[in-house]
C-alpha cells in the first residue's frame, strides 16, 4: 500500500496544557496552538495530534473525560477549536485528536447514573462486580498501583478501573454504550477533524471470568495485565468501529497498545485486517527496563543502562516484520514517556545538541510516519524537581505513597527514579524563550518550567542556523522529497555492535546508508565492502562531512546519511 496521506505525514504531538498560554491564566490553550501554527508549518509538520481537550476534572490531565462533546474551559471554547481546524486546513495541515475509549471520568453523566442503582439503563455501561467475602472481586493490580477495583457503598458493589479510581472502565460488551461512542465519533469527524489517536485501545476487553492470580513477594496485588490487555475480542470491537464509523471517512487512525508484540501489532493494523492505519507500541521505549531485577520498585521504575543491541533489535523488528504488511509509527517520546534526550541520548551541555541530532537521524529516516513530541525539536530534557509536591502526575504520588511513606525506599532514591522515568518529564511547559516562565505564560504556570529554559528554548533555536530545530526541518524536507525514506526497505547492519547503529533504506533504484555513533566515545567503524561506493554522497550529517570509506572514525554522537545510488 502506497500513497495514502497519512503515510507521508509528519505528525507533531501537542500536550495542550503545556504548549502555549495565550490568555495568561497559567494553562496552555487552543488559541495558543493557533498562534504557533506557523512555527510548526516551518518545521515541516503536516499534521498535529492534540491530547485531550475535553471537559474533565483533570485527575489524569484530561484523560478522564466527563463530556466528550465539550471543550474544557481550561483550553477555550468550541469556537476556538473550530478556528484551529480552519487555520490548519488553510495551511494544508490536518488535525487528529485523542479518543479515550477505555474509560470515562467518574464525573461523566453515564457513570453518575450508573452508580445510582443496579437496574438503571447506564449500570451496564461500566464493569460492576460483587466482592468476595469483604475483598475485591479479584486480586488484580491496576497500572497506577493498588487494586483495579473500587468499592461503591451506594450499591454495595465494586467498579473496575485499570488506571485511576477516578476513571471507571467502560464495558465494551454493552452494545448501547458502543453505539453512543460511535455517535460521538461521527460527530467529531463531521466537525472536520482528520482522524483519531485511540488511547489504550488494547484494553477494550477483559477476562470476565475474573480469576485470581499469584501475588509476587512484596506486592499487594497481582500484576496480571494480560487479563485486560490485547485480548481477542478487542479486535472484534475495532472492526465494528471501522465498519460503523471510520470506513466512511478518509481519516488517519492510530491505535495505542503499549505492550503489543509484533504479532499483536499486525492484528491491529495489517492492511488486510480492517482495523487501524498504524499502532503506537512502546517496545523500544522499554528496552532498558530491568524486568529481571528483584528490586522493590516494579515496572518502568527499575531500569538498567542502555544496551544498544536491544534497542536496535526492537526498532529493526518493527521495520522488518511490518514491511509490506502494515504501516509503522516512528516516535521517541510522548506525553507518557521521559524526554528521549535524557533517556537514550546525552543531555549534558557538551553533547545535548549533537546527541539530539543523532537521535533524530537514526529514527526519522526509518520507514513509517514520524511523530515528534513538543519540545523534542529544540532539545528539551527531563526535569529534576527537588520536592515531590512540584510534580503533578497521579502515577508519581501512587509510587511515592507505596514506597517512601511505607518506608520501603528512601525519598532520594524515589525522586531519582521519578527524574529518570516520570510522565511529568514530558509535561513541563514548552520553552519558547528565555524570559520569565520560558515565554509559556506571563503568570505562574500550572506546572513549574524546567530551569534550563534559559539555555534551551525555541527562540534561540530559531536564531541559530545550526540548531536542532533546523536540523529536524532538514530531516523532514529530505523525507518529503525522497520516496525511499517513506516506502523503502530496511536492512540492519552490525546488529550486535555495542556503539554503532547502521542500516540501509532501498527503494527502486535508490539506496541510502544511515550510520550513527550512539555514545560519546570515538569509534572506528568497519563499513561492509558492498556498501562502500566511490560516488557516495552525504545528504545529511551532524558534524563536518567525511567521505564514505571501508574504515570511518566516528566522533561522539556522530550521524551521517549517505546516498549510495
């Protein structure tokens, strides 16, 4: 499959609360997005994805929706949103929006009705169960920690929530609920949005037999996430959604299934599956998670040093296995991941710029649709707040309460883990300039800005022709004018090398070599003979150019793209 607009798109993800505050209330807003569209257009962006802007009590920063049809007052009005759609379309740009279908807020009218009695029309819109001898229905652990069940004394039953207890899970077995969801999707598409990124789509089914599972030592509940992730009936739900809604529009559809395997991914987005155009999976974001560790802090909070072959194999797996069968997504960061420059790059003053360029080179010349997260194009980094109360993410406070407050870990240790891994790293206000509050707002922002905004900001990037911003601009310009980088075949070289990332892209008569040093050591690279071409030319490099030879000495974080033929 070739030639679809979403295959050739360059997507920029916006977390609206932290993007730009146009009315100086400390919160980013839709008008703020409109005011920065030319900045994005100039970068090479063709499509923006905006995180939830719906009415919400903001327990999970908008992913707890209380009204799918209303814009949160924090972000503006529906007229503002209509203006955003018009301004984008006037620039030949498009808009995709987040669609949260696993759950709602507990303040959504459906749930307010659902909890009133056991026999009302909305009761079965959610998942309710009796307890077992004063215990929850199962011993399953939620993604945010604690039980997936919350007791509700009004009807003496428990409702299910795989995230926050303020976000009760929808029951996708209920056909009336599904029809209401489809009506809402039609409504938005008729308003002019160009597609959806469907949040947490892997969880639209459960094991409704509700078995208990062994609980690991040191934990209160069983992390049996497979009981509500990537289950077979999820695909029936998506296919129905496509038949009822998505097939009737020329739209971009992006599913999100964090723990999806290659096999799962093909089920979600293979060309012959009648499901999504592409899938966001976090496999490559988790290669440094230490699953074998016996430490007291589970999941992403326990990590090890990056072993580059693991990252190469993860990225290459999706390039190779999806080729000709499904479309891929290319992303380093999003609102749920730490900043890639701090995660897989080097955010020191000495190497920040060169390292950011290397990361962009390695990923965005692969096959798939690029997704850039706000601030990535200027080299924003993780933040390290000294006080736990400076953070905002509900996930952080669950971790802190379960460790520090229970004397399982020290405050210093947990704050270090939060600095490395928390979602708030991606949610600090966008750094527009070096004025107070990073130019994000003239008043105190909803969340503290990263203190390094004085040195890392958009204005300085725009004034420096050698900046990360202009380097990214060049990447996207090359991609848009080179079919090989969009549709070409991928081949990985030096798979087990501990320092070098090397691959080729080939399409019809064209072939390109991408070569990168992932670390700060000087590295000698032996280039395979079949790749050494006398007339090879450099189309992009983050250092002064050096010719292609059998032996190349790469400088720290050096990245080069050669045209071989």
